């Protein structure tokens, strides 16, 4: 147990859309649990207006408010690692694929994020299948690259060891029938679940507010992952203690 380090993974906060009660519970838990690694599991920001093909209502959202909310969460969680999600990379994509004022504004947003992560000493990973945030040799964190009811299975098949992912906002687990350990936890989200773009998708019923915490070894492939999930009455049981 001596070489085991504590971690927390906070998935899919989506900036201004973050579930504030879940954020408060996670911060209270962090104060008690004192994780060595505090990982943002991607989609720290929402950046709806930067979405390619954004509709009129998405374009009306404030990027400044979303940026401020996400950077505030980065500071409050004192994140040590952040694996980018598909929403987080939107300003870079917008900067590279647009022109004029939009290109200039996207560039300002990119630089603000790069400055903030540098100041926070937070290590970042790109949204690419070959980049993983590592918690010792056995466990890693990605944002997620698959969708649907077999997401945990597709992810477990793709990566060796234990993989923690978000992206689909739901909770799933799968262990592959393989000689080496391949298992995946999809750990829910910390975003308010009923977003406008979710109102016509049945998969939204599967969304859960949650995050992961646990222990990992820096020197061996040992780890244990615990799913934190808000109960129907709004309370959470985390490491044997009730939070609300
Ligand atoms: Fe995502």
C-alpha cells in the first residue's frame, strides 16, 4: 500500500454547463481524499459557438463566459493532468480552419488556455487516439473516441491495462476476454444532463452524473478504480462517507 498514490478523474465538465452541485461535492471530497493526481478527463469547456456547423442557438452562447468557467474549474481543482476532449480542441480547429476576426478570436482563446495550463503546472494531452494520461504503468485516462452501447467494450479492446474514459456521459464497464488485462470504465459526466442538443436523443436517459477515484502504483500495474455516482436523493457515498 506504501507506493499506492491516490487519484481523481473529473469527466466532461463542459465549462459554463458544469453541474455546480457535483463540482462542490468533488471539491469537498478532494479536500478529504487529497489525491496526488487530479485529472480532467476532457471537455473541460463546451465551446458550442466554435462547433463546426453550429446552429443559431449555439452561436449565441458566450465563449468568454464558458472560457472563464472552465479556467476557474482548472484552478479550483488544481488539476495536475488534463486530457483534451473533442469540445476542448474546437478553438484550435477554428483558428486553423477559419479566417479574419473568427480566426483572431480563436487564437486569443487558444493562447489564454495555453497560458493558464502553464501557470497551473497542468500537463496536457491532445485529443488523439495515441495520447493517454498515465496513472502508473497499469492505468490510463482518455477522453474517449467511441459512441453507443458498446463504447466500453471498444475501448477495452483498443488499449491494454485499465482505461478510464468519459465522452459518452454514461456509466459502463467492460473487461475483454483477453490474456492480458483490458478493461474500461466509462465514468459519467459532470455536466448538467439535459442540454438542448440532448433533448431528442434516447441515449440521454443513460447519462449519469459521476466521476472516478482510486489508487494506483507508480511502479507496478496495480490499481483500483471506484465509480462515484450521485444517488437519486442527491447524495454521494465516497470512500465510505456521505457527501451532498
Ligand atoms: Fe466529448
